[in-house]
C-alpha cells in the first residue's frame, strides 16, 4: 500500500470530477460498490455494461453517494481481476486509482460497449450466464435478449414476412403499450419457440424494441419511447 500511495498523487480536480460523477447517482451507465467483498457481483455489473451501452463502475462508493474510499485498493483490484478470468470473451476496461485523501482510494472501472458481445460469466459445469443493464440494475438476460445481442453484432438487412401473426401482434400493440412473450403466445396461439423467433426477428428489424426486466422482457413498438421499469 505504501508503494502504491507513493506512486499516486492527490489531485483536487480529479476528486471534484469524482464527486460530480457520484452526485449523479446510479443509472444506466453508472454503478457504485462499497467494496469488492463479492467480486463476482462486480464482474456481473461490468459484463452488463459491456453488453449494453458501456458504463463506469466505482469501487469505494456507498449506495447513499458517500465516498469512504478503500484502504487496501490493491487487494480489491486483485480479487476483481481474478473473478474476471471467468468472463468470456475477455472484457476490455480501464482501471484507474483515484486518491481521495486520508490514505483512501476509489477504483474507477470504465467499460466501453463491447464489439464482442455477448459476454458471459462462466460457472461450474460449464453453465454460462449473460447480463444486461436495465436502468440502474444489471439483470440476467433472457434467451431472447442473448440471441438479439449476438445476432445484432453481425446483422445486415433483416427481412421478415408480415403475415397473420405479425398482424395480430400489431393490432395488440395498437391497443396496448407493450406485449410479453407469453402474451404473444396466447394472442397468436403459437408455441414458445415460434413466438420467440418472431419477436427476435422483429427486434432485429427495428420494428420492435425489447426492454429487459427482472420480471421478464417486454416488447413495444420501436418508434415509441422506451418503457420505464415497473
């Protein structure tokens, strides 16, 4: 820690920038963590940023916007780096140590939106989970959202057939602000596989917008405003 402190200089301007950032509060592209007690949770947040619009994760910040900092940032950084080994493909990010005074430091992780998404977190027995950002939360992505992310990386012109099921869907969305996969299955009398494929295709064609949520994804017309989390 002493060597680290010697190599870092307290910069009032950097601290002011940090305070302004913290004052914004958590949101789509900003997350706070007090410590790296559970480094896998930090990696989930980083994956979610990379899979969505990118973002900044600050370690050493309280949920109440206090800035206590870290006494042993090298230790926190180490366990995060170890946990990142379970992220595939590898995640691009910038790690910055920001001295805040009183021998305390905040670690800032800047994660750009990835060109190699979706990124996954690997668990035992080769289980993989994908995470995305939804407002101020990082949530596990559904099978549909994972496929949309993956196919969106290499899509060109997406074509779809506007038939009976698409007509039923548009009629439903004329009368309702959104539809879920289960609702579409019921309206169109389709099994999960076929209903899922149609919704995915319409999102890729920019006809629909998908909004991930803890209680499930919702689909709305792409030209409407994004749905707010319930």
